[in-house]
């Protein structure tokens, strides 16, 4: 019965539902009329079945029509005196009241049951959507955590390869700690639900500004322009890490002997490529800066997306780090 209550197409088609109810009434009337005196003490039995069937298949509104038609048909044709609306007291009144009470109650109960089943189905669908969403979030979290751990492992491996003595080890640990804090900041900013509506440009500006301020370079001007945001979270994470690594390199080289200057970060689309540029107004790359540990780390990030990194001198002075990566479809 619960499948009929939930799935009957007549409930969504009012005209068909009323037609079905009228058909049920006609069949009930015909059977009752054909039975004749054999159902003398049961004038309403077939009409009970008609109203019940109509409620289950077509809904409570067509069932009300069936009850009304059955009420007057039983009164006129099957209650003594026959073919008359006269009623004996009190038997006739009791019989009609009993029919209305029973048929009305069964219709109301089935209508309530149908409504409850509809609400249960809706709630079940909502819960299933929530479960699917939670599964998606869980797999997404696994993916991001795995990528984060892979990035940290790569950074530590590259850092470890530079250690030659105890002094190098101390410097390597200090640099590694700084880079790990940067990675943590990137993941915290990009994956925080509270920042879901923030633009990538504002997030990138906040990360770079924090790094400059922590290095005591509050007077360095920072301009960030993002005209084409990353296509997905993985690309955004990689681009943010490269931008922070480039900012760290600028702090070490472009602003090593001064606490003022200009740092510009841009992200734009160039045909089928996404280009990240980090420019400073320092003395230029120099032989020690190109091929450094920072460049090695950035090249490793870029290779994950089929991109490449270059570091060149600007004609007006300063360095330009450029990362190009193909836009993934």
C-alpha cells in the first residue's frame, strides 16, 4: 500500500484521479444494485471499498467526491423506503452517520499516511544528499591532505640535499620551518570555509603581506592583480606556494639591504596559459639567485602541472619571476 500511496501517477493528475474515483463509484453502485436484497443489511459495503480504493490510488479529494456520491446513492436506492430520500428514525440516520464517520475516517487516515510518507521520502532524499556531500568533502579532504604532505615531503627532501655540515643543517632547518609555515598558511587560507567567498587575489595579497610584515618590511609596497583566477583548488594551492616562495626570495635578495621598495604579483591568462609573475625593484637575479634552492622548489611545483618557471632581469631594474602553466580543462 505504501508504494501506491507514494508512486500512483493519478495523484499528480487531478482529472485522471477524479475520473478514477467516478469509475470506482459506478462499479460499487453496479455491484450493490446487482446484489440487491442479498446485501439488505449492508447497504454501504461496496461504497466503503470504492472510497478506500480511490483514496489509496487517486488521493483524498477524489475520495471525497466518491463519498458524497455514495452517500446520496445509498440514501436514495438502498435504505428503506427505497427510491426515496425519506429516512426512518433513528435507524436511517444512524446508518448514514455511520457511513460518513467510517469512510471519512479511513480517508483522513490514509491522507495523513500519504503526507507522512511524502515527508519521509523528502527527508530521506535530503539525508542522502547530505551523505553524498559529506563523502565528497571527505574525499576532497583526503586529496588535499595528501597533496599537502607530498609538498612538504618534497620541500624537506630538497632542503636535505643542501646540507653539507652543521652550519648548513641549522640554516636548512630554519628555512624549512619558514617554508612549512608558508605551506600551512596557504592551506589554511585557501581551504577555510569562512574564506570561501574571498577572491584569490585578496587571499594572495594577505599571504604575501603577512610574509613581508613578518620580515620587518612593512614599508615595502605590495600590488596584487588577479584577472584570471585559478581553475581549481590544486592550481590555486600551487600558485600561492610559488608566489610565497618568490616573495621569500625577494625578501632575501631584493630587500636584503633595504626596507623599502616595490613588489608586484600578477596572475593573468595568456591564451591557453595561466601566467603568474612576481616582480621586484631590487638589484636583479644575479648568479646566486638563479638555480637556488627556492628556484628548485618552485620548479618542482610547476612541473606538477606541466608548467615552467623562469627568472629574468627587468629592463628597468629588478627581477621578474614568471610561472607559466597550461589551463586544465
